[in-house]
């Protein structure tokens, strides 16, 4: 139950953020929904991942400066419900956008 609330909360927060961005840039909600969702997904993936390429590169840079070798931990994929919610948001707005603009895409 808690995990589904996290997913729904993420979708709601991204929807409100998209609405605020659409209002700030004076664009239609659906016109920036897919880029906003994709950007949010990329940012969430970057900050919620552990042990990825960016983390290993930072560890190597620190090891090179200090000369102290740190133990490497293997990459473990962790299920993030915030990431899952942002992925659902992106898929949802993509489906709605393609449905609303179906004549444009099919013409």
C-alpha cells in the first residue's frame, strides 16, 4: 500500500510540476509533457542509482588524488518506486499525447 502511494504521489508531483512549467512558459500542458517526463526520469535515475558509472568515476578520481584504494562494491539494482512512478508518468503522458494528436501522427 505504501509503495503504491509513493508511485501515485510521484505521478501527482510530476503532473503538478508539468502544469507549473506549462504555465511559466505559456505552453500547452501536453506540448511539454513528454520532454518534462523524460527529463524528470533522467534526473531521478541519475540521483537514485547507486554504484553506477558516475559513482565509479568519482571513486577513481578520489583514489587517484589521495592514493588510497577503496574497496569496490558491486552494482546492485535497487527498485525505486519513485523511478517507477516517473516511468509510469512518462508512459501515461506519451499515450495521452499520441491519442490527442493522433490525426497529426497518422496523417
